[in-house]
C-alpha cells in the first residue's frame, strides 16, 4: 500500500459509497469523516453498505462549516486514524465525497511511487496570490474571525470593521510564514506525521482556529515548516469562478476532463451518471505517463468566466444583460444611422435600397410606430412595430434588432422627432456608423403649411433636441464612427458626401454614383432661416444659408405663404 485516502463527506452518500468502493478495491485504504448534518439513520446505512471492505474505516464525526476550523479538525481526526491503522502508507490524499478519479488508480500509484519524498500541496505566500476572494489577504492571519461568514455575515463584517478601527493585529506564532493554497493536498506520511505530532501543535491549532478559511492555510503553512520537497500544485483539478465558488462538472464536461490528464476532479455533480460510469470503469482511456496538466483547459475556463461575467456583446435577454460597454460594443454587428437624409431627399429610401446591399428601415424610433423596411408589423427577433413595446426598453429593442439580423447590414433613420433614449446608446456603440446632416429637419418645416409662430416654436424645440444629440456624438465617451455636416455644407457637395455614405454601407456595384435621389426644393430656404432669426430664434445647426440667394439651383415651386408677425 502506497496511497491512503482521507474523505470528507456531508451529502450524496450514494455517490460517496461508489467512490469509496472504487478507491478501496484498487488498493487505497480510506478513512471517512461524515458530517453530523447527516442523520443517524443515513449514517448507519452508509456504514453498513461499506462493512464488507476491510480497508475502510470511519472516524469521529463533527459538524463542519465552510471557512471554519471544523474542516481542519475533521481532516486531522481522519488522518490520525489513517496513519495509525495503516502503517505501510507512503502518501495520504485529502478528497471530498464529490472528488472523482479521472485516471486509473494504478497510474496514480505509479506516479507517486516515482516521487516518494514529494509533497503535492499548493502553497504560496499572500503576496503571490491574485485569487483571494473577499478583500482579505494578510488580514486573514492578523485578525480574529470568531463568526461564521455564511451564517452571521453582519457580525463577521462588523467584527472586521471594529478590529481595523482599533488597530488589532494578532501575533503570528514564531517560525511560521503564512501560506495559502488549495485545500486538496497529497502529503507524504513523513510530512503529515510531522504536522500532526509537532510539539507546538496546540499553539498552532489555537492560532489557526480564528484564521479565516483555515483549511486553505493550515496545512499549506505547516508543510513549509516540515517538508523537504514541495511541488506547489494539487493533484486534484479544482476550478473556481469569479465569486470564488468551485465550478461543478457535468456530463457534457467528459472530454474536457479527459483532456486535462489530471488524476482527480472536484467538484462533480452527483447526477452526472455519464462521468461516474466513464471514469470509474476499468475500461477507461489510459494515458500512462502523462503529466497532469490543468493548463490545457484553463483557456476554456477563462473564456467561460469572461462570458459569465460580461455576457455577449449585443445579446440582451431575460436571463442576463451584458456588462455596459463590454469591449466597446453594445450591439452584435455594424449598423448605419442616417440623420436628415430622408428629410432632404424625395424617395431616398427606395434609391438607397437599390444602391447598397443593406436593409433600409425608416424611422425605427418614431413617435407613432416602428417603421420597419417594407412597412411590416413584425420583424426578426419577434420585434413588433408597437411604439409602446419599443419604448419599454429602447436599448434592448436596438440590440435585439442587430443581434437577430447578424450578417445583414441594417440602416435606419433617426432625428430629433424620434425617441431620444437611444441617443447616448448609439453614441457609445463602436458598431454604430452615424451620418448626420444637422438642421435638415428644418426642410420639412420649410415646406409645411403651418403658421409661422408654430414653425418657430417647433424649430426651437427640434434644434434643442438635436443639439443635445450632437453633444453626445462629440463627447469623449462616444465610440461610434460619426460624420456630421451642416445642411449648408451638405447641399454644396451632395454627390461626394453621399458617395462616402454608400461606400461605407457597401454598394451593390463598386462604381461612382451617377443617378442621385431628387433633393427637395430649397428656393427661399435662406430667407426662411432669416425670418426665424427675425422672430428671435437662432437656427445655427443649418450652417450659413445666405438670405439673398440660394445655395443650389431649384425649380420655382408654389408654396402656401406664411405670415410673419
């Protein structure tokens, strides 16, 4: 016999029985500590089920709680029974009732036989540990923790706060340098015996009794005191998430666990029948001589944690929203926002749909409804044209639209008459391509039949809204790719600027623009702006339109005259 097993069990006794039998029948004596949370009847049945195995023993039971000294005390008691009952053991391994052997026991025995003096225990100083969770590093050794972190969180936090204010600092026993590491170790008989029989053990035990999470520091620290050869790693594959909780392995992790070449994995779901049947079978895949290498699957775990904490860019769903600003993209693909073009041109949507390879929508955030391409009432992603449904969460509406149409470029119009709740969303989205002809909304007012006082009030309102929108697009937080032209600058050179828009979206044919949409007549527009100024409004977003003549030639049109008060 070269390997003995100390097993801590508190639930899933049927699986624990299966694991104990696997270890014991392959030459590894087992001493089991069963938590007192297990009822007397269940405990008696568990003992009776393993009564046929001579190399299986039970130790005194105690109530164990996460992060407390009870876990160390339980392992000490079981280790003393194991060392006293089986004097031929060379290594002792600590496991739980959910630790599943991944390779044949014979391979593990051969591996340890080649390293008879090596202790396998993760043991690093607090300065070298980046994964401590809870904000306590060296303080876990210098403060007292008499209260349970799980059951008495308020008392725990209050106790830490008071000790910090009072400047309490416990004295670390002489000869000890605190170390941390995984609680799942495999120590030589010599080292474990030296730890348990240390003349200063009462002092050390008293000190560690009030250390926070002592099962991750007791053996890790004392092994440095007594071991002659430590490999600071665990033979047990144990992965933790961003909250410091262990990952649970399920049936679909079968190939992942095989790839790790590790000897033992924790923590395996009790109902993962496929894993238990595969790894506890005598016909399992043999990887003789392979060095345990959990790094093979670290990339997958890192990616999983990243996905778990941040979500997927652009995927908004009921179960989880992605973190704001994840990778700079709020949506899943590029899209184009056109502002002022539909107001400046007649039939612009039909012309653009024939010119570029993209889906051309109307004003998706209009007040009356959602203007989908083709005038449909529903769109991909179960999106409705209802303004009320859209306005419930405009950001989710936009991200759902882009997510559901990945692979097809989406274009839509936006303006000061639309719902402005997505203004900053689009400005901060690196996937957005926004082209703005500022002040183009005034063309509609110019051609309207409304009274001039109403026009002036509406123009002032729309200009204020668009000005705030442009502030968002120009802010230091903006990540969208934006081009802004005043109306005056645009009408002076519309062909070149439209060519830039078409080239970015993706033209159907890579040729220069020849046929342009028909621009709405602007004869008298400069005087219109001057009249707004005369009435006390300053229409500055449109650029410099001279009042005496027009910037572009236009056919004379008959318009309903308006009265200037």
